[in-house]
């Protein structure tokens, strides 16, 4: 059994990942924001002109193979021109969450990201993927969801987040929340509270969904705070990884 949930975050991914913006005619600042989001990350961003491809198409290329495409506008509206208030306030509801395919395909890639004020967008990538995992649990309508908040009072402070967890638990998902116990969720929220003061409670950020059916879609995001509002993390859909993370949380927290 690992000593900390941070042990699940891979240090490197040997595959080469690239986002290629094809036939861009969108304003240059959008391209610059995309390049800035992945600066110093194991994902390169470039531009190309290609015939017979729609303008402003973003291709995810892994080891020279195109594995997914998305409109540049989808990345713009999802992470590049928004902030986390969109989710915490509830302005973007759980049913509206739609992770672009080229971001979804960056699973198992380790990221080191900064939050505000060091960066306006880097941490938002993990926020968006967190909502995506919650959306998968809600859509499945069963299984288990385990999520950490560092401080449980965030569920009280962030109306949008609290609404998400009410929806997920109402859908029939066995929902567990973790963090420093500075607030107790009311019974009608339908979640099971796990409070503590250890390193994983204080520094971990995870959202882990194990479906009721072994053939269902597994998903997990795990990140660890390495400095003040600085995070090292990844997300994965590999069932063996997700179930191992879930087992660690259930047994140690």
C-alpha cells in the first residue's frame, strides 16, 4: 500500500503528446492562450496548414497518430476564456459539462499546474476534468464517487459544487467526501463525510468514480499540492488504476 495518494501520480509518460491547431483563422490571442496553458507541460502546441480540414480544428497527436479532434472554440469556451467561478458559482451546471475530446485524451499524462494569481487558466484544467468525472458518475447513476476538498467547508461555500454533489447523490451514486472537518454536510445532501488532518486530507485533490458494473466507465483525477496553490496531478480511465486509487482511499482515509 502506498504511503500517500501522491504515489499514484506518474512522474512521466513516455508517449509524445501534441496539440496541433490546423488552419487557424481565429484571433491570435486564442492560440496564445492555448500555448500558455500547456507551457512547461509534457504537451507541445503548434500550428499547421492542411488541405481538406475545417478551419480552427485542434488535433491531439500521440506518437505521430491523430487520436482525437475538437474545434478550437470548444477549448476556448471550456478552459481558455473562463475561470473557476463558472463552476463554483453554478453558472455552468453539471449537465452542461462537456470536456473536449482532445483534452479528454490527455489521460495518464502528469501535469504540474499553478492556480490564481500565478496563472489564470492552468488549474482550471484540473477543475474541468474534476467536473467531467462527476458528470460521468451522475450519468452512470450508480457506483461510488470519492472526492476530496481539503476543507469540507468548501461544499458549503461553493454553491455550484454543493449542487453538483446533491445531484450526484440523488442519482443513486454512493458519494463520499473528504477533507479537514471544518463543516458537517447536512443529512439531506446525501453524502458520507470523512474528516481528518493528515497529509492526504490537507494536500490531496481527488475525484474517483468506480461504476457499479465492472464494464462501466472508470475515471479518476488525482493531484497533490506541492506548494502554495501549485499542483502535480493526472487523470486516468484505466480500470486497474482507478480501482487501486479507490481502494487506497477507502482503506486509509
